């Protein structure tokens, strides 16, 4: 299978960090070769630096720069995501971040519930998205971000959306919540993805990561569980989140994936709260 450069190279590199995350060729062929890059959740800019090197396009970084805001009451979360975590030291951190990252990075500073207005995209000259990186962890934040991207007309067929934390909550809260509530699409970033899928009639396709039918390598995955979806269709009467694991595979991942097991142990010190029981 082959598809045109530079899409091929970029999308492969995005997926590279995923052992067992072989690339779905059909989805990868849809990937835009032009457009802006958006990251929701910048903190100190570690992954934004990677994105800015990978993509030559304008990259937009959205963050409070004063750390995590609060989650919607009643939604599960974990203590490492509590208010103020990941603060790089306030908005002034942009200047040094911009210097170290270089390239064409532009900032939108503040909580998404105030910054993501209906006129922002036009006012700032934002272009259709080539890639959207969701690394803001909380359900509330991911929902505000992804919903705004669709509502602003910045998503098209071929846009790829990557989530860093589809599995963090299901893995770290397993044992606390009823197993039936542990599906990645029922909490955190995954819940936001599922809701936006329905709202905009999106047909997504998983192109790499643990959103595809379970591959043996995915159970050994120790580093990352970033999951990437490409938009195949908009306004569909048969929307699909693109999450293609069967329920039995979700359970296998929760029980056997190396990082999932590690997080469950490591984050015992950071218990999930509130303990919503399903
Ligand atoms: C896990 S950190 C991002 C890590 C970063 N991508 C990196 O590579 O180091 C999550 C970030 O999301 C930001 N964030 C979460 N919810 C937000 C919201 N509603 N508005 C603005 N920023 C938000 C937090 O301030 C925090 O810096």
C-alpha cells in the first residue's frame, strides 16, 4: 500500500510510538496534506515541540498556562489532574515556550469555557485542521475543545484527532467503578469523543493505537496509548466513533495491558474521585 508524501511520513511518525499500533492504510490515505495543527493541553510544551517539528503548518496551542481547571462535578477524574497541576508558571511561560519550540506556534490563553468563542476561528485566521491533539485530560475540557472545533467548521474529511488519555480513567479507576462503566468511551476524553460523534453525525475511523481491534502487541504496550481517528464523513445518519474494539477486547486490555496494570498500581496513591458507582 502506498499513499502520497508527506501524509504518509507524518501519519506514520505520529503512530510510531505505538508498539503494535500498525497503521490503517485506508484511513491514512484520507489524511489531509494541508491545514493547521491544534493542541488542547500544552503545559510545558513537551509534545507541542514534537508536533511543531513534525508538521510544518501553523500550530495553535490552547491552555490556561496556570494548570488544570476543575472537572464537571460528578465526572470521574484522578488526583494528578486536580486543579493547578501541570502549571508551567502562568501565561508568561508562553514567551520562553515559544522561544524553545520555535516555528509558527500561536497561543490561545485561558480556560476553554471562555476562550473558545464562536468568532475566535475567524478573528484569528485559523484554517481547517490537519491534526487536532487532545491532551487536556478532563471530560469537560475535551468536550469543549472538540465540540468547538466542529462547531467552528475547522474539521473536515481527512482531519485526524489524537487523544492521549482514552485509557487513563478506565485503567486507573478499574476496581473502583463497576466494570460495565469502564469503557473508554464512557469517561474522560473518550466520552467527549463519543458525544461529539453523535452531535455532528461523524464517521470516524481508528487509524492507529488501541482503538482498533485488539492486536497482541497492544497488550504489551508499556509507553503510550495515544489513539488516532480520522474523519471519514460528516453529517452522517449512521455516525460512528471509530472505536473498533469489541467489549471482550476492552476487558482484555483493561486486565492485561502492561501500562493499564501499572497505572492501576501507581495511581492508587491518587484515587479516583468522585466514586461514581455504575
Ligand atoms: C497533561 S497536561 C498537557 C501535557 C502536554 N501536552 C505535554 O506534552 O507536556 C494538560 C493541560 O491541559 C490544560 N487544560 C485542561 N483543561 C483545560 C481547559 N478547560 N482550558 C484550558 N486548558 C486546559 C491544563 O492547563 C494542562 O496544562
